[in-house]
């Protein structure tokens, strides 16, 4: 069976090897931060390759000196879920065999008995549940676990937390964030890398002075890969499989997707599947429609509950309006109601992750393919 990474274009999973393109400066910065123990926050729109960047850097780390633990916080719903995930990730990253896992659990989580459940692959698949009693301060004990293990074993630990913004949904989230910061900021042998798919929530947590994680670490804004770099990559990947794509069509792939990494890969893949040996424009049109088809159910779900005013606001953005929504000409043309309605519309759509602020008073749609779908299939 062919390996997924034999495909010329990869999307929907972390990207590795030859499928990972550019990000030279970001890779260098993040590797330096991992090596020297600098806390890092990665902020960008979704589909820009944050997870792939972190995974790339993880493979470059000298794992004889630095251990990297990974948590996906997407499915976590409360403080207990988080500390369980942290305990699991740290024990996995710092143990090489089952007996060592058990020993680590006994030594470093001594104030309660961990219950360890094995999956189908006991070497890699296990979870730890804790006899949790807030009166015994077990949360703080688990938060100290990476530092205790690092000191005991003589190496450093980097804890990577994907979808970190999820903690903002926890009950009494600010209290929990304060607890995390109070413990983590004192650790000398552990650093943290936090990133997530909701840009506005990540900015709220790390850029708002009233939040506990304000100025917690180095912030990396992950921008778009340049069009020239993408065009070169697309043409090289086609060539490596015996197919050809002209520069103008490769550029059109970049422009249609607005250089959002995952979408560039996905659209290029559909084009590659459609063409014989040489790409023609009809291959691109077919691929665009297939991309829209693949996302349509999600887009319907995202937009079906929007009010007429909210849909009109999205239409204004899709047609090039970025600022000045309260001007009478804009209000009238797009039927946005009164100028007092603009702030409410903007805030509601930001909370729904459908638009994002790119400069003071300036917004754009968060998903370029949602915009394309609306223009081609809803507002045509």
C-alpha cells in the first residue's frame, strides 16, 4: 500500500519531508526557541501550517538532550481533562518502555495513584486518569511534572500544545490560566509552545494585558508563503511525478486559494489527479469545483444560521470592502442597517471565526474558499 507521503501534495494532516515547503526563517526561529528554552506562541489564520511547522522542528531537535511532549487540546473540556492530557504527554515523551512509565508515574505523581489504561499499541497508546482531589492541590502537582522529570533525568522538555485556545472555553478559565502561568513561569528546565486554529482567541489570550498569559513568550506570526515559492514548489512536485504545469496555472492556484497552505496543497492535488501529463485550464476549473464540493457541507453549516445582515456584511468583504462599513454608501449598497449595527456585526462574525482583523478597523474573511463558495454558489 502506498504511503500517504508518496503523494505529491499533502493536506489535512501534518506535512513532512519534501511536502514541507519554505518556512526557513520560522523553522530557524522555532528551533532556536526549543533549543534555548524560550516559550513560544504561534499565531496565524487556520490552514497556514502551524502543526506542520512544529512537527518539522520537533524532528530537528537533538532528542538526547531535549524531549518534546505534545498535547492536542481540541477535545479537552475542563481542567481535569487538561492535567490528564499533560501527564500522559509528558510520561510518553520521557519514557522509553512500560516499566519506566510506571516508575515515572509512581515517583513523580506520588500524592495520588494514577490509573493507566492501555490501547491496542501499549508502547505508544495509553492514557492516565488521576484520582483527582482539588483539596490536595493535584493540579499544581501535575503542572510541576515536566520540571520534576527534567531535573531528575538531566534534560530539558518542550511541551507543545495545539488548539491551546480551547482552555478559554473551560469553566472559570481565567482562574485556570492564572494557575498555569504561576507554575510555568518559574520552571527552568521546561518551555512551552502554544498554537491554535482560532486566531482571534489566541490573540485575546496572549496579547490582552488583562489576561494571565500576556507577554508569556516569543510570538511568531505565521504569514503566507510567497507566491513565487509556491509556484516553484507546485511545478517541482508535478515534474517529480512526470507531469507538467505551466507557471500561469500554478499562479492561479495560489491566487484562488490566497496562498493558504492547506488549500494550495489540496487544490494542486485535485489538479494533479485530473490532468493526464500536462495541465490545461479545464483541469483547474474541474479541481476548483471539486474543492468547493469537498467543503460545501461545512460551509452550509457555518452560514445557515447567519442573519441577513451578517450575510450582507460577508458579501461586502467578499466584494472588496475592508473598512469604512459605516459610510452611507456602503450601508445602503449592502443593506447593513444603521452605522450602530456595524460593531455588532463585526464582533459576531469574528466570534464565529468567519472574519478576522488584519489592521485597525480593517477586516477580511478568514477562509478564502468560503468566500469563493459564496461568490460562485450562493450569490451568483
